[in-house]
C-alpha cells in the first residue's frame, strides 16, 4: 500500500513538473519580442523593388534594423547602398524603413525614414531622405531633372511657409517623387511640393504630371577634339527668314553654332526650331522682346527670360541653359535671377557689328581679325550680308585649324581662354 501511494505521489510530481515546464515554456513563447516593431517589414507604400532587404546587427549596445529596397537596377541599387553605408554608427537601436513609388512614366521615388532610439526605446534622433531614379537607367535624379523655370523661387517660398527655413542655392536636400507630389527632405525639415498648381515648374512626365510634350530627338552631333583650337559663332535676334540658310552652311561643313533667339519670334518658325535641335545646334535665350533686363524690376526680368524659356520648352521639350541679355546690358539682379535659376548669362568677346555695317566683306574681315582659340563671335541671323559672310567664314576658319562648336562646349573646354 505504501509503495502504491509512493508511485502515485511520484506520478503527481512528474505531472506537476510537466505542467510547470509547459507553463514556463508557453510564457517564454508568449513573451513579446521587444524589437518586433523594428523587425517587421510593412508592405504598405512599397510599390517597387525586386525584394525588400532587412539587415540586422545585434550586440550588447548596438542594434541595427535597416529596411531598404533592391530595385534590380545596378546604378540605383549602388546609390541606395551608398546612402545606407553613410548612416551614423551610434549606440542604441537604429531603425530604417522606407516608402517607394513607381510612377507611370519611368520614374521611381524612395523616401527613407531613419530613427535612433536608446536601449529603453526612447527616440534620440530621426531624419528623412528622399531619392528618385530614372527607372530605365537607374540614374539618380537631380532636382534640375524634374523642376524647371524659376523653381528656386517656388522652393524658397515653400521652405519658408512649411518649415520656416531660408532656402538658398546651397541648400542640400533629397527628394522622392510620388504620384501627386514630391517630398523634399533636408537635415532639418521636410516639405511637400504638390504637382497641381505648380505645372509650369515641372519638367518630368508622369501620372499626376500631365504634359503633352514629346521632346525633339537630337540626330546630329559634331565631334570635338578638346586639344584642338575652337571658336563659337553665335547669332542673335532670330529666328528669321534667313536662319535656315545659316543652318545649312554649318550642316554642310559638319560644324555647329549657338542661336540666341527672341521668344516673340520663335512661334513663327516652329520648323526652324525643330531643325536646330535635331541637327545639334545650341538653342539659347535672347529675351522675349529685346528689352533690357538691366533693371531692378525682378518681375520684368523673369518675364523676359522665362516667357522665352516656356515657349521653347512647350514647342520642343527642350529649353536653353544660356541667355544673352539684349545690348549686353546686365546688372547684379539680372545675374541673380538668371544664374540662380539655371540660366547662364553669356556675352561675347568679338563683335562683328554686322547690324551696323550690313556689308558682307566688312563683317567677314572683322570676324577673321578677331578669331582666336576661345573666341565667341557675335553675329545676327537677320541679314543677307551676314549670311554671305558666314558662307566664307566657316570653311576659312576650319582651314585655319579651328573647330566650330557651341558656346557651351567652348566654355567647357576653353573657359579660361574666352576671358569671360
């Protein structure tokens, strides 16, 4: 009898131990993971990426949970990894999550959200960083790839309005394109720039950014040897009935030139503009109405420059990066307005004064006498006399060993020699 009770007691003890063990085990299993919120990957607002990556590094004082996309585009993935690698290596819990957006016209936006907590889960610091890519190439986009016109004025207003920050040309920011707006991120704040209401400042084509512009394709490029002498022939005040004949001369000799056009003329010569772009000539801005922009009226400067920019962009999908002020008249404000909005003020160092003499022989002689490596020679594509001079000048300069290039390429290769 005693043995029977002993066996029962042992059995009860074993059962009790088993129940306790199961209870303890289930308690352990039920104990919440203190880092679950950092490990979980939300699929909401992640519309691109072959896969979502999570890198985990866990030590006694540092825990890193970094979520980021692999887009499957080598250039873009390298840029993303470069951002990941520069994140601060600090004690505590580092957490990175992101949103991603694929726009219908070949753009990708990624908005990263970085946070650092101490080991008691108290937030120490956080930041956002936007990145946008061209889907086909994976190229990381610059703000000039997606905004145009005097967009710096728009950003300055929005940074002040939304974040009470003073925006300058030196302000460093990233941006993430989304369907209806873009997020611009700085070290101190984020702002939202909606597409609706800002259409004149948008360069990109995508859902939410409706544009009916198909850029003309550049079909001809003139080869350049950076080590050989070069000259830029430039033409003001067109297009005119003679401009196509000027183009024909340069096409015949496999050369190019830069044309500083009046906005008020351009709409009358759509085929000339198309020919210029397709055949690799440089399109430039010479104001809308040939009024002086050496004024303290900012709105007047903006109108003269950007009415022309808008017209060329609307007609061709391209727009100038250079502007020549009428009469060469310019002041500090006009430099600030133009150069601060990605339009470079561009003058000359040789003036044929063809508008004054209107004599082919005189114009030709002045151009020959002024020729040097780095010369920017000023003509006007308005006069038959200038056309006759150019017909002789182009083969003459090539015979002297000069390459005839755009003014932008001249600055690129011979900037110091221009004296400007």
